[in-house]
C-alpha cells in the first residue's frame, strides 16, 4: 500500500533511507538484480522503470569499503551470492589497469550497473523503442545552492534509437519537472484529472536539439529562489522574520540549518563571495564560475529588473507561499535589513569548512 500510494505498482530490493552502521554499504548488484527482474517480467508490454542507484552518494571511502562487504544489502545481511554485476574484485583491477584512482571506483561500479540494464534491453530486443534517461539528482561541490556550476546543473544523457537524433548534443534549457509531461506525451496518455504539471514536453528536442522549449528555468531551495536563462542566473535570497530573529538570538539550530544543505546557500558560501547577498546576478557566458555579482552594476540594472519580473511571475503561481517583497505576507521580509545576520551566517559557514579540513 505504501508503494501504491506513491504511484508505483512494483518495488523490490530498495533502500528506504540512508542506512546506519553496521549496514552503511552500497550494493548495486542487489538493486540491479531487481531492476532486471522487472524488465524481464514486463518485456511484453509498455513499462516504466525508475531505478535509483545509491552510488555515488556518500564519501569516496564508502565505495571501496562497500566492495569488501558483498553480503550487506538494504534488507540486512544475505547469505546468497549476487551475480548480476562483474565481480567486485574486477572493479579495482580495472581501475588500476586504467591508471585511475581508488576515488573513481564508485563511478566504474555505477557504470557496470548501467551496462547491465542496457544489455538486458539488448538481449530482450527492446533497445530500439525504449527511452533511457540517466540523470543526477543534484550537483556536486555546490550542492544545496542555486548556483549553476555544480549546483543545479547536472549530467543528463538520453537514448531512444527509434525517436531521437543520435550522437547529438542539446544545449537548451530543461529541468527535471519536464520529464513527467514528456513521458505522458510519449506514452500517448493524458494526465489524470486534476493532475498538475509544472514542466514542458521535451519531445521536440529529440529531433531538433537546438529548438528551445523554455526561455528560463525556475529553481528554489530554502530561502533562495532563482531564474536562469542561457546567459544569466538571478538569485534572490530572502530570509523570514522568524529566521532573522532566531539568528540574532543565537539559535545554533537555526544557524546550522540556514547554512546547511536545505538552507539555500550551503557550500556556495565558501566558493562564491556574494553567496549571501540578497540579490545576485551572474553572467554565465562571461563568468561561468559565478564569481562576479552584477546585481549592483549600473550596466545590468535592466537585466536585473527583467529577471525579477520573471521571478515575480513564477512565484505568482504559489500565492499561498509568501516570499520577500515578491509575494508579501506572513513572515516574509524584503531583504536588506539584516546585514548582521548575513555576517553571522557567513562566519558560521567558513568556520564549518575550516573544521572539516582539519585532519
């Protein structure tokens, strides 16, 4: 019932959450075994498989440790031998032969999993008319921020021999909310009554990779909202009056949350000087690492104004969720009145980074 309540009809060999010691271990052979079973069971009918690899989650060291623990799975210890993937011993052997480092073992292990899925489709003669999407859930070094570089920008690879221009590179703007309307369209079915779609259909890009399907991307996390176009990234950071008061009162819990992965700035505080500025504007073509904030630059005020208007329109779809001066109400604040709070948060983030670097 729990699975069906979330829209799925079949589930097996899944991790309900991040496992704790002594079961903190990746086991892609265990999860891919179930994925292959699902494809084989449904090969004579249309199917949708959502396979989430646990790799590359966690620190690099966890990948090599997991290679030594083949019996640990999401359901505890198992006695049977898993054979869905190449042997665990071969992972490190191939890494050494390719003159790669131990830190890259997780990538190869994940690649083995994808290889098994693709081979299964080949063996069952399903490759030509099966859409395969490989995508990450977030960026790496700027995870937890709305910066484009290694923040919201993620790898995305698609394959569909029967309906997609092969060996093509698409540089158009898309976002993860676009996949659901695309799957509905490709499956030839209408969304259920009352089912709200936030994204757009990506199918036109399959034949014309340079034909735009959207002018911008809207993103949000914590106290931050952003509008990205091909050239610019505008980020608005607006803390609530409750958050501001909590920081001023020295609440450690609030300070840690606001600089953590769900706060809206996270690791970008260290890599980007103005990550805690209320308004941030970056030229992604001239400044792809987003180091120079142009929000106060007179030459970019019209661009800033236009992107703020676009953000206003996007936020207008969620009038029940106040945000700064864009959607007034509740505990929303317009920014610019709590420089002391921003200073405290920046000091906290930098201190946390320094502690992490210490051996």
